[in-house]
C-alpha cells in the first residue's frame, strides 16, 4: 500500500505556505477553524499549522464535514497524477470512478470490472483515500453539477439529471453541503462577463469548459501528433483546435480542444448530458493533463543526453486516446506503413462501418466503427496483406467478444502479455498500445525507427537491447522520454499545425 503525500504533514505545510500549485490535486487542506477545504495554492493567507489537517481527496474532506473554499475552488484542481502512473487496485478503481462507472453500474459493477469483491474495493479506497467509491462518485457529481450551473443556462432539474443525481432533493442537498451555497446562489455568483464568454454561441447544447493542467505544458508534440495522424471524418484540425467525435455510454459527442497558456479550452457538444463527466475524463486522459511534468522532467533531466531536450521544451505530454479499442485497431493498420497510408486505411473503414454524425461546425462525419461492427466485416474486403488481415480480424474478434479488454481498469503487464499472444503482434505494436491506449507511463519503443534514428544522432545506443539497458535510468517515465526523442525529428507529429 502506497501512503499518500497527505500523511507528510511537514511537507504539506511547506506546500501550503508557498502556495505551490504543483501539489494541487495531490492533497487537500482542511481548515479546522473555518470548516473549509482548499487546494495547496489557495490565495488566502495560510492558516496556522495547528489549524490544518490534510486529506487525500475532496471526497474525504466532504466526508469529514468540510465544504469547498469559494476562493480557490478545490473541485477544479487537476486530478492526482498517481491514478495515471500506477497500476494497482486503487489507481485502477480511481480511473473507473473518473469514467463514471459507479454512477452507471454501482459499486458491484466497479468491483466486478476490477475482479475484487465490493468489500475489498471499499476497504482499499477507504485506507488510501479516506472515502469509499460512493463518496468519491458523489464528489465527482458535485463537481459536474457546479460546472453545469456556472457555465450553462440549463434548468436545475436538467443539471441534476445530467450530473447523475437520483433526485432534485439530493442534488440540492449535496450542492449546499459541498459548496455552502444553493444551486441558484452558485449561479448568481458567476460574473456576468464570465457567464457570457463561457456559454458558447452557435450549436445549441454546446458547453465551453476550461481543462486545468500542471505547468509546464509544451503542446507541440501533443497536438501535432493528434493532428498529423487524424482520421478523416473522425478527427480534424480546424481553426487552431483538434476536433473529434466521441463514442460515449449514453450517446455520442463532438469535442474541440484548443491549447491556451494556462488551460486547454474545451468545447463539447453532447447528444446526452449524462455523458459530460465521462467526456471530460476522456479528454483529460487523451491530453495527459493529470501528469506531474516537474517530477517527470526532473528525472529525465538527470541524463546529460536528455537534459538539453527537456530544457528546450519542458512539460511534454504523452498523446493518448479517448477510445482504447479504436487505437488498437489503428495501431494494427499502421504496422509497417506510412502515417498517410494508415490514415487512408482507417478512413475507408470509417466510411464503410462508422456510425454517421452531424457536425454543423466542421467536417466530422462519423464515429470510429465499434469492434462489433468491424468483427462483422468480410476480411477479403480489406486492402491489407493476408497476414495483416489475420492480425486485424483476430484483434477485432477478441475486442468484440470481450476476451481482450483494453479499458482503464486493466492491468498493464497482463494486457501487454495478451496482446503479444495475438498473431502479428510484436513488441512495437504492444508497446505503442501500452503507451497510448493503456496509459502506461513507462512503455518504451526501442524498435521504433524514429527512436533508433534519434538515439543514433544523440550518441545513444541504437540497437533495441542496448538502448533498453541505457533507458533503465529513465524509469518509470520512459513513455515521456519517447516524446523527447521523437521531437528531435522534423516529422509533422512534432509541430502544431499552422
């Protein structure tokens, strides 16, 4: 069991006194005199150390009877980086909670996905986070409700439903308890100027949100990769934003993500507002926004070869995915072919088997085909070599029947072993899926041609075995080292499009 930072009182007090935003989301400060909880970077005068207690989650603060600070809005902190860099039960459970599983399937559904009993999951979450899955899901509902109250003109009844509350009364009681304001008072506090700018014009039902991140963030490779590999109809780069369609539990959505100096501007159009929490979670995951770039860069900078690359553009993120099954299919289509050829193969599948969507604001036309739709196609119709067809059909069959699960609850090592057991899956395909779909921060691509070329130019060993041995010092952040190595190339994936 890993103990959280909240148990190190002296370190927490130092972070609060220095208003260190790097620790926002790592822990929360509860003030005994005011009964308010804050993020470490709260702008108010820090309380006396004897009046501070520290908690590992907003839910734990709420369970202990504290309400959210109205100044620093701790519910809008970036998520803890632990949940994306760890593969244990608690981290996997937190990724599922963020994806809305408790609201859709209850605690039994959460436990079933993890392969444990509800009691075991409850016990582990309580031990590390000070709150069980229901309390964690409730805190997330409160955060979603506040977001909708402050950024949309929706009636409160619709907000309660969209945020996942079972009744208006529960919605009202929770908002009052967590924020010490009624829903209507929360809305009344929003400055008129902000309410106007945060409520987008154009498509009815579109939401404009700000996705926070820990600085620094270099957006070039992150958005460059997504734009350069975009599948026509499903993704596009338009007016400085990466746009794509989303397949969600209750319907579909379209998102536009634009890099800004201190946040990512997110414009969401959803077929069903109940998908808001899931859509935000998947967009944050796509852009790796909960990473701790200071910890990553400090470790990589210790290598004299990587140090100049890190110093030149610190805060590189790993571009991930909003749909793990989609990414795995695209990884197979991209085996041993150019980026342009991979996009062409994927675009043909999208046109033939994707669900059509309406996009009045751009050129998106389809959702990426589901595994079930791809499993039903005639393999002879694929313009792929025979061996690749076998790889493709085996993968989509396993995804469609559930024998291969690439979801956020998966164990990285076990899933990688299952991938390598499939025909046509070598280390490169398994590792690129581990890095970008599973979210393993230590996934490494020593056989990748771009990595080997960069290694040669930098004077690093360029054979896979020797490079892997040299890269041991970069653990557990080798996926980030890959981004810095790729960035030495002039490939379009490394640059923001014009």
